[in-house]
């Protein structure tokens, strides 16, 4: 092959071609292409792609939800809440007709109050008997005691009251008799003015004074008869003195004997009352024990009715929102054990998602990571997905009994339990539905993702 050298002046057509301007559409095409590339670069740099971990899951009831179950068979008396209403812990939800329970409770409370009052009275009597304090008095009048429908206890209380009163009077009698004897011995009235024994001693002293005056007059008569030498009168006066002295001694002896006899009778009466008191104390303790047992039984019955009444009124155990499970109306008969409603905590859903995560991906997820759920029952193209987040990750793996593989249990919550299709029709998620969980572990730009796929970018 040989080369041919040409003179530039001979290349006239080629120079014209090079010097000729390119068409305008080519310039605009290049500009547009450059602009598209710049926009694509900016978009790929700014656009974020979710990096997800996929795992199967199943819908489970949320354990934080409080199930409100009817505890007593009966007709609905009143419903205090409605679907979606927010309640606080302790608020009434619904009540069941109690029948005669409230009447029985009132009757038992009255019986308990009466038993407590009677027990307090008997314990006061027991204290008075055991301490020997006669100043303590029963806290009930005779009419109040007789108003009770227990004649045995009424008679016992009356007998005890009478015994205590008799003991007080007997002790006073003994003290007065002893003071009266002391007054006789010392010739001075030691008794309290106005008392019966005081008057007895004063009457005795008056008789002694009268006898002393009579003796003085007889002695004067005796002296005059001796002075006059009247022997007959002297002998008569002597006899009168003897008779008067004998009468005084006789009266004093009889009075002292009478008082001494009365004192001995009072002491015997005191012994009799002591024995009677001992017998009554035994009976009293039996009555106290019986009333204590009765009071305890009534208290137990009242508590039983209170517990039963608590079953007839359903209250919210925690604060939350009402989710009706079975619609009931006032007057409707419902059976024990029927779940009427749930109390769902605020910012919580009825269900949670239990995800089975394999070993390869468990290290890439963390609590709080967002999750996107696709449900097999609701096609993604029609209903889309539901967002949620991871609440907890199990610390140990479980073994699948079917194939022997191990997995970690991840609990996730849902932001909503409803999905809408293109026509706006709502469908509700139900317990047991299968789902695919797409756990978003990180976000990266589209450019970074593309470069990583082309091995031009390493983490």
C-alpha cells in the first residue's frame, strides 16, 4: 500500500465540511442529555432507599390489653361506656342487677352493728365483775336490754346488773354497820349525816340520855330520902336505880347484838353475791365467746357479699380506650365468663406482631426500628402496607420442633389495625393472620446503592 500526498489547497470539499456548522437539534440533544444526567445524578444522590430485612410473622393479641369478662350471670343493669370512649382506672364499665344482695348486706351490717354493741356491753360487764369495780355500770338500760330478741342474754345482763348493784349496796351496809359499832364503842357518831344508821345511833343516844337523866333524878330522890330518914323511900329509890341501870345495859346489849347480827347477815349476803357473781361470770364469758363468734361470722358473710357485689360491677383495671367485643344492652341476660369488651392502653393497638427472625439477620435489627407489614390476606397492590416498630427482641433463640431450626422471637407493634383499598373500603386485621415483615435497618442514597452493587463503593 502506497501513500499519496496531497496539497492542502486541493482539499477544498473537506475544508468546507469541517468549517460547516452542526445542525441545531444535535446541540439541543446534547444539552438535554447533559441536563438529564445532572438531574439523575442529583436524584440518585438525594433519593433514599430502604434497606430491609425480611422475616415471616403472625398477628397475636396484645398482652397489654385488659380483657373485661363478666363475672356474674344476670341481667345488665346499666352500661356506662361506649365504643372508643377513653376511661381511667377504676371507672365503671357496666353493672349487673344484684337481686337481694344489697338488702342482705344491709341486714347483715345491722346485725353486725348490734352484735358489736352487745359485745361491748358484755365485755364492760365482764370487766366490772373481774375487777370488782362496783362503780362501773352497764351501758344499757333495762328497757334497752329487754328490747333485744335474745331473752337468755337479756336475763343474764339483768342478773349481772342486779348482782353488781346488790354488791355495792351490801358493801355500803357492811361499812355502815362497822361504823355504827365503832360509834357504840367510842360514844361518838362516826356515820355520815342523813344516813339511816346515823339516825339509828342518834335515837340510841337519845334513849341513853333519857336513861341517864332518869338515873340522875332517882339519885336525887335517894339522897333526899336518906336526908329525911325515910327508909321506905330510900329502898324504893334503890330499886329504881337498879332497874334503870339494868334497863340501860339491856338496851345497849340488844342494840349491839342487833347491829352485830345485821353485820353478819350482810357479810353472808356478800359471800352469796360473790358465789352468784362467779356463776354469772362463767355464763357471761360463754355469752361473750358466743357473740365474738357471731360477730366473726357476720363479718365473714359481709365480706363474702361485698366480694359478690364487686363481681356485679365491672370497672376498668387500667386507663385506656374501650374496644367492644360483644354488644350488650340494658336488661339483656348475659352469662358468667362472657368477654364484653377490652380496655386498650392509649397509644397501643389491639394486636402485636410476633416475628420469627433467623440468625443471619438478628444482629442487624434493634428495638425501635421501623417495620413495614404486608399481609397475605390483603394484596399489597390493593391495600398497601401497615407501619409499625420493633418493641422487643428475645435474648435467646427458640427451636422449631418441625425442622429443628432455631430462630429469635421479635415483638412488634402496629400503628393501625385497618387497611383501605383503592375504593376506600376498610378491612380490619385479625388475630392469626400471616404477614411479611420488612424491617428497615438503614437508609442509603440510590447512588450509593448502585455504586455498592457495582463494587465501586465499600462500607
